[in-house]
């Protein structure tokens, strides 16, 4: 509503249009026309409109150039014809990711006025197409939704043009005569008639001006994963978009998951002797630049503060992308002797990495929450031991809390942490897309940062007055809110979110059911009291239970409501259940139903929640195992990727070979199958060198060859497409 009011104020400031007309929320043009017919303050004559957003097919290296098309409601938007007019080879309807990241809006709330919300760095890439029929003197009054399907504003063509011209930074505006465009199209014969069907269906699928907030999941996880993921995290109320592109609001459901991860991990690292602290988020430029390899790895992502008020800062301050260069000058100050070792610190904070390439909620965002541990040791063995201990903790977070299987491994030289000696990782896998995803990393930094920042101690084993200085061995390790996205992608389905019980804010939802007009007020009250009694019993044993006693919604609506939000277990209680002294349980993960006795219900529910948790991991682990393919010939490599699998190959571990694998697999994939905008062909990268190496067949030194280059293979490596 705030966005709508701000827009109306802007229109008034420009001298455009009248006050908006309020009406019931609408989902399509027919409902819109009907709502306006019964509203007051509506002009005698007006034209309804629709706004469509397309994405052109472009090289991956180019920034996305969305095309916003404004036309009359009865005009068909021929995507190919529009693309030809704009010089694009192909246009496709944009998904929710572009709506959220570029236009700061969602399905059902798109209008030309969304241009006012496009971030400054992206507005120059947007193309706007206006229907000349809306701009002519005879067009009369035009109706739009001002970012809200419960309101309508009425303007004329000149007003629309004035608004578009008022958008700062907008460079590309094209006016098209859609009547002439349709007339210029090739004559349609029987063969040409088939493509006309999708064109006619465009308004139903497009991001139109009309529409209201949707409650369920419409996209398919298997067929349109990107849209499905957006719908799940937004409609389950895990997350909401924010006015800064690439930044998101963590709502209570997702933040609870993060808190459970914090509690588990914090207890684990504190038991190891790691202590918590907090360092400032600002990094002086000279400190950030002290480690060349490190800053080169992060340079494109660093956000800078250059002004305080209207005054330029004497030295720009970076907002931390990670904290090595923030913390290590003080490690040099605090570590004066080997007796000060080990120094083991962790901080829970947020970092900023200003990535301009397609941010994805939870997975790749400009600001995210994480923990980062930084420790210093006397010896390499001590440091390496901690690296592995932390990696085990990270695996346990994924498997024990989130029920997500991961593979422990070591990153290749090309993929390791910038400035470190070695990086270990837990790698996840998203079956629906066939892509790997880095879950968390634990780094052995060696003595690289110690040499840069002068973190030294005297050699405790040396004798004599002049003891040589030794650089300490360091580690760093981090796990972020990416964990939440991996969990959602792994378990959730076409009905919505699926949460493992250990991280679900509500583990059990209790819903009264089976009540109808034949039941008395006493029957109803007895049922509601029974729901509250069961809730209280479960809460007393530590189960996070809640009762949905809202009387303005049906049981069916409540079932869908809580299924969308991923509550692991539903208990239904009605008069008949009370007669039988039982409740009906429904699992969210399998929808399996079972009658549970009221007597001893607490223990049965606890066991059932444990089983749900275990079953989620068992199923996900079985799927991952099926998707790791042993590949011993290059000819089988790309087919394995195309079948949504990871490829385990004998590999030489050379950086040159890794780059060739990426290039060859990209080229081969594009030659084997057409590119799909929602699942683009991309080269494979090394995910990790698994710590548990396959032994069938084993790598034989001097005999087993790398499948790509023919050099001697050193270990099996896991390759795949990835996030």
C-alpha cells in the first residue's frame, strides 16, 4: 500500500490523473471490468490495459535487458514480432526472478508504473514498448492498476508518456503500432496456424497489470524450477523482497531455521574452545589491499562507503565481504608469544558482496548472514585438524538439522579460497536442476595471511638470545543462510514448503474438523477445548505445537494454508475422533494419514516427528547417490550432466585441464540439445575431490588416465553444473 500511495503522489506531482478508484481485488481482465462496473467514481468510457514483461535471449555475459510492453487488453502481443522490432532474436515471458530483482514487484502487481521501482544500476537496460493505440488522441481514458490490484487509476495517453519520460535513467522507449505489426505478419496457413495458439495464451501466463496475491503454488518444481522456488519462498512467508535489489527480508519462519542452526553450531564450536567476538563491518582500503590474491578474488563484489553526509571520506571504506583483513592486524597485536596460541575466535555477522549477476534468494544475495571463524595455531597439523573438525560440524548441520545429504571434499586449486592454501567443502546437490551447490567451506590458510599482517611468534624450541620468528598457521571457516535455500530446494514440493521437524518453528498444527450444522454449540466447544488440551500436552514435552481455531476459514483452507508453510505434522480433531479417543495425523512430507490414540499421544508424536526427520534425509540421500555417475570416458561426460547428474571422473587436477573441461562441456552441451532459457546449458566445474574416494575401479598411479586430457589421474573428482 505504501508503494501505491507513493506512486499516486508522484502522479499528482506530475499533474497526471485523478485519485485512484478502490474496488475488490481482481485476478484477470474480466474480474477487473466487473469490479469497475460496480465502483463509484469511474469514468463513463475507458480502455483496460495489460502489461507484459519479456526477457530476450542474450549471451550470458550481457546484463539482462527486460522488455516491458504496455498494450490494450484485447491486443495480442506477438513476442517474435516485438523482438524483431527491437532487434532481439527471441523474446520469452520473464519469470518471477526478474520481476522481483529488476522491478521490485511480483506476479499480479506489474504495471508501467513499476519502472519507478527499478534500481538505478538496472534502469538503463530496460526496454519499454508502448502501444500507439493507447497514445493516440482518440484513445481516451486508459485504466491501470497502480501496483495494487485493489485500485485503478485513469489517465490518458499523454499522461502515460509523461510518466515514462519522468523515469530517470530510462533510455529505451519504443512506440509500436500493433495493428500494423499484426497486418505485416506472414499470411497464416494451416502450418502457420499452430504457433498462433501460444500467442493467444500469452495474457493468461504473463505478468499482467491485473492480479492479486496468490495463495498456492502454481509452478511445477520439475518444469519451471526458478519460478517454483520463488513462489515457495515468497508464498510460504519465508522471505520477502526488499527495495534494494539483491537484498531480502528474512521473515520469522526462515529466521527461526537460522536460529536453530546458530544454536547447534555455536554449541559445537564453543565445545571445541572457540570463543565469540565481533569486529566492525568497515575495512580501510589500505588493509583490504594488503593481500593481493585475496582482494583480487573479492574485488568485483566489494561495496564501498565514500561519503559521510556531503563530505568525501579521506579514505574509502569497504563493507566487509569477509573479515580476514579486518581481524588479522589485531591478531598480530594480540599474539606476542607462542603462549598466546591458539587464538580461536568466531563472529556471527552479516557481510556484503555486491554481485550484479542475477541474485537468488538465500543462495546468492548482496547481503547475507553467516558465521566466520578465524583461528591461529603454532603448527600446520593443529590447524589442519581444526579444518576437518569444523567440516564435520558443517556436515552435521546439513544432515542432522536440515536432513540434507552432503559430500565432504577438497576444492581444486582453481576453486579454492583466494589467498588460502587449501579449501575443504561440503557439497550439496539439487536433483530438480541437476546442479551441485557449495554448502559451506573450511579453509587452511597456511602462513599466507600471517606473513602479510606480521602474525609471528618466537620459535619456542630455539635456544640462545636471538630466537627466530615463526609465522603462525591460520584457518578460516564459514556457513551462511545459503543453508536455508538448499533445504528448501531439496525437500519442498508443488504444494509448497516442506520443513524438517528439527528446524520447523511450528512442528505440529492442530486443526478442528468434522463440525457441521448438525453439531451443537457444545459439540463445537468440546472440540475446540480438545485441540487446546492436545496443544498444551505437546508443548509440555517440548513439541512446538499450535492450534488453528480461526472460525472464518474452513478446515480445507487451513490444511492448504499449513501445507504451503511446511508444518511437518497436522493433527485433525473432530467429534467422531473424540468419541474414539483418537486424533487423525497427516504427515506433510508423504501425506500419509494415521489414527493416533489420545492416550500416550505425546510419545507417539515425538516418535513420528523423529521418523519424518529421518525419512527426509534417507530419501534425499538415496536420490543423491543415484545422481552421482561414475564416468570413465569423455563421451559419457556431457550425457551424464544432461541427465541431471554429477560426474565422478578420474582427473589429473591440472588447472588448465579444469578450464578445458568447462569449455568442452559447454560446447558439447549446446551441440547436443537446444538451449532452454530456464535451464541454460553451462559448462561443468569441479565441485570437489571427495574425501571418500571410490575404489571400484581404483586410481592406479601411472596407469589411470584423466578422461579429458589423457594425463595421469591423481584422484577421482566430482564435476557438475552448479549454482
